[in-house]
């Protein structure tokens, strides 16, 4: 296997995981909302553990946005700087340029944070469901 194939596999699987995490976050928010018990009051009345699940799901969506926003800002800035440097040298061809290794780290941190938050939120939902299932059995 070529190194470029490994990189392509990484991109393919991380994109699929991101899309899946986003769908799971929205599905989790919908599931939590089903358990809202307002009992004649106009407010949200969620059990504490489901409130935490909702907070974690919202943070996971924020990490999803930040993953792409920060990565696009870093790479957009890098592209602009290199474009100006090459133009100053009158290089118009698509040149090879070196990028810093840390450029991907902010996106990677938000990527893994997003997935960890989804797992934690679904653990909260599972605890809630199992406690209610065992209480009703």
C-alpha cells in the first residue's frame, strides 16, 4: 500500500465518522427531547442526566463546526501567504510548498473531542434508559 492510499483511507473514514457523529448528535437531541416532561409548565423539564446528555450533544456539534472552521482558517491563511510568496518570486506554476506539522492538530483535537462527547452523551442516555427499564420491570 502506498502512503497516499493510507492518507486517502484516513480522509474517507474520518469524513464518514464526522457525518455519522453529526447525525447521531441530532438524533440524540431528538431522543432526549422525547423525554421532556413539562407537566403543565412552559419550561423544559428534563431529568438531570438527560440535561447533561443534551449539553454534551450541543458541545459535540460545536466541536464539529470548530473542526472545520479552524482547519479552513489555518489552511486558507497558509495558502494566501504561500501564494503571495510565490507571486513575489514570479512563480505561477503549482509549486510544492512545505507546511508545518501542527497545522492539522487543531482540527484533529476537535474531531476526537466531537466523537468523545457523542459517546459520553449516549452513555448518559443509556444510563437513563436502563434505570427506567429496570425500575419498570
